């Protein structure tokens, strides 16, 4: 008899020793361990964990009552209000799939998403009723049932139809007999990526990945149970990077937030004792600016996660003075939010501010429970050397990678070619093993046969103290093919000239990499604070 | 077309998005993220994570060279030295199963374990050569190959045969092409429980559970990357509660320790800046006693996990003064070590010392990633009410429960009856939902038809300041059937009489629960510091 066999002999999975991994387990446990601790805060509203769990169970009961079944899609178009948090639990409790729609999308895209996702129900905030009405009017198939999530703090509201979330919820029992998914590979959420060309793709995530990344957030940030987390990051964005589930895993408090208003944020930080928050660089800059304008310190340390370009040294320095400790993360909807983190090494504390900004502003290393992050030559799939120079594509492999794109086999196959998820971002590996992004594949500028990283050029422009935001894109050029063009948003009151900025750049970067053209003005951003480079390319190239 | 189907349509598992959960992933990641940070300290030896990972890969290479294959068992009989840590990675790297043998077992039991586990190789510390030689002499089947793990710090050594670990390792390349298990349900370790009757049972654990409990330890204790963990808990005991893998997950430092010597421990705490350790109550008491005798404070906070009976209030108080913060956990080999934790609630800080000792000394709530802990009526499988009175059996259900007992289908079936793992421990649920052990099933004393919890009686006796340790067992009695008998180890110098102790008990507990007989002297303990009640029962009942 083989030895392999005796370790598998009559040792099958049973109900006692195998349970599907699902973040739904977290809220059940936390409601039992911390029943009276505050789970959700929104304006004057406070819900304990016991109440929040009961409300999620009521939502599950309501969905069942409305005929929602396993495998159905339930769409939500909500800001970061309690109903949005509850949707992350109540919807999967009935085996349905949560489709969080970006609240800033246009009616055409919303219509596409509702149709493609086959959403049977839509929870909507009255603030977005105009867009949703137009979207519904464009649908070819059957329209989803609409439930309005009323917010008394917002004054007069217009609804679509007569169903209202709170009223419907109140009538439901807290249905605690909900079941975990039959399989941890079952879908939990669907998130459409804001593709720059073609239709958005529906990223399908599963319970196993959501469970593991929720835990990975807690490990990476060493989160204790008593954190107070401010919802500056939209929950419709990769399910708030899995943080609704992370907070349920540890029993932390969520401070809900309808919109990113720096003054309101500073007030909440003080009143609620906020300890943690996440956001795009612009969110952090706004907070730093507002705090500096008030010339007030916060009085306790706050931990922030930032995804995207490193904030300039001046912002970084101000944030340190205010008492905000930033950590860089990187990821995509396809990786449930953060998939890498710029883990701080002890010895960095000895470095100069300028050095620390550079060290901390990288994409870093694989997230704790992400299996592998690599920078590979997309042709040969060979790893690039850790020389800080050779460019490859960032790729991930592991349990925190989507199931694939919904009804888009070709895109799924392409994304997973060679057994790795292709991020589409170009990067180098620095000698310490940390990954540093150089560019989006499509944002590389090819000038006279040389590749220029738009991020590298932005990094230089951004160092000028008068520059608030910058975006560099390729501008077609008769001689060189492409040259860099820079869109610059100056700090209020600055009168910096194009000439002065060109000189500033040429002193710091190779001539051919310095922008040939500067456009001054406000920069267009996406719903998640990302600068929309495709618009800038159109603007500068007139196409 | 059904909706369920579109979420599973062409969205299968691929190499990009599915990887078996295994704690082996942790050491690969940590060696890359913290290559130069210290992983292991032993006397004057220091190994960085890069070195430790390389050594584990060398061990994997050595095992392959010796013909060890997937599904083979490799036994180790080692104290907490670096080789024992390396065994937790190098052995599973080749798909083999780690069988950690209790270093205090007798030759007969060691022979049984080697035979039953079909161990093909044995790593042994020269300190245990006498026992192992006798065990090998008793084997009926083929003997495992023996590798001696020499320890130059221990002076002259006697070996079995001529193979030596360090010498063999040096010749091997660091084989980084090892593979994760094909299936996360594959066995990673085998641990024999010290059954009081019959042969020990071989608990088979799997990669998935080891991964999840390693993470659960980090979550439960909010472990940051810079912990320095002292190995007071034997690694042969449920794989050191999964802490070898936890430390690899976070990148913490292990301070190895051959034996529990309080003076040496205090020195290491200061020299190495130890921040965390685990152990049976006796370990904590020894440390508190030694620190008190020295009347020195430690100078930084140390966090300890304790499993077993709550230390008496006086010890608890001393530990607080010294700067040690204790947390209670509870579990079994079958649950990979800790499966529940007495999570501290914020409001407990306001309670009196006496109250805090009671609150903190409970078995508590399910461990973060353990699915469920319950106290059920073993007959009906109905949960007991949270009244602090109704006794039921502690049961667990989830991914951190063993595969089962090796080649013991009947015992496995019995352990998992009704879809729950039966712990064999009796407990109540207190009104706050926390579980409190009342007794082992077999340790209940049935006196005149009344059930007496031996732990409840011990708790009373232990309150006497002169009592160092106590164990209460059933003594047969012609009139009552059984009565409680107490074995007491007094603190050095005490001259407490039996009469005085009987009076002390009767003032605090119902007459029928007070011990009818006291035996003074040192208490026999198992290798892991548990008091061996079956020996005491034999002694007092003469059977």
C-alpha cells in the first residue's frame, strides 16, 4: 500500500472540517464577539455590529422575498452610505452577485452595465436618479426592479417608482438561516472596469478571493479590532478594495461618507477619532491642503493607504507633519484592489525626506496573501533583472485574481495568457526587489525610437513646488513620431510660465524626455480620481 | 440560459487565479521581502530570512537525495532548535509529512509512533539518543534512517549512526524549484495525541488548515512584522500552534530555546528584546516567579498566550506588574493549536483585578478564521443556553480542524459525529457569549448523583496564596460513589496543613464539592506542562 494513500484514506472533507471560504463568515463571528461595538456611523446614525448583522440578514430576507436567487445579479448605484455597506453582505447571503456601479458614469454606460450584467434589481441613491432614468429608457431587455435608498439628510428627493429601502427592510425578519456559498469559487461580486476603448469589461470575483484579500488588508496594515475607518474610498471601486469585509473580519468601525469634502473629513477625523482611510493621491492632497490651511494638527496618528502616483515630496512632508502616515499600495479591479504594497523597511527611517518619498512611492512587493507579483517580459515570460532599468509587464498569480471577465472568453484568455494575470502596467524591479511602475502599456511615448515613460516625466514636473497635478501624454510629431506633452494644474495663485517650467525640466531630465508643450488648466479625472489620459491625448492630438 | 451558468461560463480555475493554500508560500514571500532581517536566533547563531529559506530548500534537496517522496512521513525528535524550525518547511516542500514526536515520550510510545506513522526518516537530537535507540530496537518493521542533529553548544554527544544534519545540509544546493502541494487538502503534518488510554492517535493536518491558522494567529494577536518571538512552546506540540508558519507569514524573528529555564528566558527577553511568547500556565508562572525573585522589571511590554487553566490572581497580578500581557487561548492538536481566544473587550479595563482574572481566564470565542465554536448537548446536538450554568461539550466546525486520525476510521467518525469536531471538554456559555470550560468529559466527578467540575474545585483551592499548583480528581467512595481528592503542590517554605486548606475550601464552596482528601507534593506533568490526572486517579484509587 502506498504511503500517499494512507494520508488520504478515509480522510475526506466533512461538514466538521471543511467550509467554503467566504467573507460572510466574518460578519457572523463579529456580531457574536462584538455585538455592542459600533459598526457603522453616518451623520447621527449609529449601528452596532449586532444591528448591522441583523440589517444585512433583513436585506437577504427582502431579496428572497423579491425573488432574487442564487446567481442573480443585484446592482447598486450608491455613495458610501450604510446601505452600500449592507449590500456587501445581504446580497451574497442569498447567493446573488453584487454589481457596484460607478456613480459618475454616463447613462449609456450604466445602461450597458445593467444589460450586460443581467441585473434583476437596482438599489439607487436619489442623487443619481436622472442618470438612472435615462439609462433605464435605453434598455432593450427587461428593466431591473428599482429600490430607492432614501437619505433624509439630503432634503427633497425624486424617486424612481415607489419602493424605498428602509421601509422595505423594516418589514423583514432578520433571516439568520442564510447559507454560505456551496463553493468558495462562486461569484460574489461583479465590477465593470472603466475601459478607455470599447465596452467596459465585467470583472467577476469569487468568495475565496474576497475572503483572502479582506484578511490580507488586515495583515498588511496590522489592523487591530479598534480601528475607525473613514470611507474616503468609494465602495463601488473594487468593492472598496475589500475593506467592507476587512472591517467585518476585525470588528472595526466604518465612518460612512457621501462625498469627499476635505473640511467635513477633517471634522470627522477629530470627532470620530478616525485612524485609517484609503484613497487616490488627490484625496490625500486635498486633506493635506485643508489641514495646512487650517494650520491645525490632528492630535493622533492616522494611517492612509494611497494607490496611484506618489504624492510630491512637499505633500508627503506636510502629511507627515499633520500626523498622517501613508503607505503605497497597487492593484486593479482584477486583483480585488490592493495586490502589492510598498512595505516599509526599518532602515528607511534613517533616510532623507526626498529618499523616503522615492522609496515609499513604489508599487513594492506582493500583498501578504497574494501568491506572486512579477515583472515579466510579455513576449518570453522571462523575469526582468532587478536592475531598476529593464522594463517588463507587472503580472500577478494567486488566489486574489478574478475568475475572469463575464461572458468575454477572449479577454479572459488574453488576461491570463501564460498562467499569469497581465496588469497592462510597465515596470522595473529595483535592486532591493521592489517593483516601480514606469507606465501603462498604452501610455508609453515613443520618441525617435526611444521609449519614454510618461510617469518618469510627470515625476520631474511634479517636483516643481507650484505644480499641483500633472499628466504627460504622447503628442504626435512630424519629426520624432511622438513627443511628450504635459497638462499641468498649478497651485492657486501661481503664475509659473511655460518657459520657466521647460527650463526646470531640462535641468533635471534628458532633453528628449522634457515636455515640448505645456497646457495649463484643471485636469479631468475619473470617478476614482484617476486622470483620464485618453481625453488629454485626444485634446492635444485633435483626434 | 440560467444566470448561475453565466457566472461559471468559461471562468474556470487557471494557474493565474488559483493556487493551493500552503504555509510554504509564506517563507518564499518573506525571504524576498525581508531578505536580511533575522529569522532565527540560537545562542550565537543568526540566520536571516534569505539564509533560512535557503537552508529549508537545502533540506528539501537533501530529502529528495535520500529518496523521500510525496506522502512519505519524516519524523523529528528535536527541541526548539533551528533544525526544528527548518523541518516545518523543508519536509513539506517535497510533499512529505512532518511527524513531530514529543521529546519526553518513553521508548515504547516512540516505537509505536514510528511504526504507525511509517516514518522513513528520523531527525534526532543527541539528547534523546537513549530513548530512540531503545525505540528502534523494538520496531518490528524496517527502521527509519536516522540523521543526528548535532548541537556544538551541548558538549560531548553520542550519535546513532554517522549521518549528521549540518554536514549533510552543507553539501546540498538550495533547491528553489520545490512545488506547492497539488491539493491544499494534502497532509502537511502528523501529530500523535498523548492518549491516556490505548494507543496514541495520529492527527493528520493539511496545508489549507495550516495556512489559515498561521494567519489566524497573526490576526488574533495583531502581529506586526517586527515581533521577536521566544520559543517557550515546544514546536512538537501541534506544530508550535502553527507559529513557525505565522512567523514566516509576517517576517518575525524566532528566538530558539532548547529548554524552559526561567533565568535563561529572562536574559533572552532582555538581550533579544523578546515581544511575544506562548506556553502552558506553568511556563508563565515560572517566568513570573523568576522575575519577581529578581525584583526587576522587563522595561518593555511582552505579550503572552496561555492555554490551559487560568493562572491564579496573584500570578496574573505579578505578570501585569512585570509588564507581561496575557491572553487566553484554547484548542487541541485536532484544531492546529488555538481554536478559540478570550478576546479582551475594551470595558474590561475598568474591572477589578479579580474580575479581570475571571473574565480573561475563559476559553472565549472562536479564533478569527475558525468557522464556529459551539457548546452543544452531545446527545441532541442542540446548543446550550448562554446562562453560565448549562453544561455541554465544546465543538468546532471549520477549515482549521484536522483531516482526521491516521488509519483510524472509527475514531475519526466518532470525532466528527453530527458534522462537528467533538473536543471532549465540557463547558458553559456565559451570558456575554464567552465559553468557559468546566471539565474534561472524563474528569467530571459524580458524587451522590451530582456532577462536580474538577476545574471549579481547583479554581477554589488555587486561590489560597500558599498553593502553587493543584489538581482535583475523583476518588472512589463507598457512600457517595465518588468524592473530590486534591493533589497540591505548595509554594516553597509553606507549612499549610490539610485542615487549614479544608476550612479554606468549605468557606468558599458547597460542602459536597470541597475535597475530602489532600495529598501534598510535586505534581506529575506531561511534556507540554499538563498535569497528568490519570496518574493521580490511579494513585488515589490504587488501580
